[in-house]
């Protein structure tokens, strides 16, 4: 039932959808299906750690291409990395932790630079937060270009159901879904979680209100951080990545001692950057006042 509802909401067929115990389950299922030891996987960094670690768990060597200085997507670096025809390309847009969303023109270029033998995993965990003017239909582009690809979506972010653990993928080809059905955790999604997701996908008003609140507060938090002298990456998500100017770990530890939890990035050269989740107006005020 949930597959059919998702397919309907995306204007596609249910046999192109797989539901899993969140994106983590589905990334694992994809890599289990396609990666063999010593394969190469390309990704962008800084990034959601699982993109890299999951590939490594299946024995892949991971090539990481760094975001450009201005936080635009590193198209030239990706083009070079994709020349070696890696087994998979995986990245998120909007990016976790940085926040920018790739444009349609940039996405088309990355797809054009990808060999047909490379599986593309385009992680759209935060897609619902993207401003209307920057949105595009990645599925349509993948269909047009006939690449071997999956999109990753989740109920954990804009739908606020992280505890229910429901994610889904839409594949360019039903054969890929048939493969993932064999490699995913077979009993990953329980009936209560599936019901919650089915209700959530139908509640467009709640989704709209959540996204509007997150967008408004993200802009306010970003402006306040900038006015206090912090550099911020341009975000299309419900978080802001900002340069603390010194050790992000020490910065995050100090805030923790005041009861405010943010994520200090540890990976060089981003180890002065931290990600703060946009919360309710009151929570955001507590964060801003604690700086
Ligand atoms: C880019 C990205 N993809 C996937 C996930 C996984 O989310 P979940 O497993 O809750 O669907 C996250 C979680 O932070 C994320 O940031």
C-alpha cells in the first residue's frame, strides 16, 4: 500500500519503488547488490558519513571530491573522478552537512559525465526543504538519460518521523528494485511505521507548515550568525553549517555544557565548521543567545 501511495505522489509506477528501514537500509541494500571488493565509489565531501563508510564496508575504495570554496558543487572534480568509470557515484542534495542544493543544469552535467556502467545514488533526504524556484525533477532527468540510478528519500526529515525508520528509493529501472528486494533487510518496515508513513504522505498541510517554519527560522538563524561574524554555507535544508573560527569540537563541547547540542565537524579541513539544526523559534533563540 505504501509503495502505491509513494508511486502515486511521484507520478510513477509502484514497481520502481522500494521501501526500507530508512535510507541506511537502502544504501546498504544497493551497495550489497552492486559493490565488490576493490570497486571504486565516488562521493563529495563534507558529506553524510554513511555514504563513505557503507561503501568501505563492502570493500570499496572511496574517492572523495571536495565542495568548491564557494559551496557550489564540484563539477570539475567530479568529472575527473568519474573518468575512471567507478562502480557507483553517491551524494546528497541538499547536502548534509553543508546545505546547498545542486541546480538542474549542474545535475544534468554530472549525469552526462557519468558512464552508463556507474550506478548513481542521488540522496534526496532533504528534498522537501528546497525552495520552489530551485526544484527540479531528478527522476525525469534520469529517465531521459537512461542511466542506472536510484533516488533516496526518507520520512525522517521534513515528515519528522525519524523514529519510525521508513525510507524509500525510486529506481530508473524495475530490475534494480528487484535486486534490492533480495539484498535489503526483508522485515525492515513494520506495519505501524508503514501506517504512519502512509498517513504522513497524505498530510500535505502538515508538510507545508513544517517546511515553511524551518525555512523561516533557517533564514533568521543564518542572518543572526552572519551578524555575529560567522561565515555560513548557503543552506536549502533545516540546518546551517557555519565556521566557528576555531576548533569546532571545542566550540560544540562548550555549547553542550550550556545544554545546546550542535555537531562540530571533525574532518579536516572542515574541523572549524559546525552544523546546527534549525529548531523551534524558542530553541533557536537559546542557541543564538548561548553563542
Ligand atoms: C543525506 C542523508 N541521507 C540519509 C540519511 C539517513 O536518514 P534515515 O536513515 O533516517 O533515512 C541522512 C541522515 O542524517 C542524511 O543526512
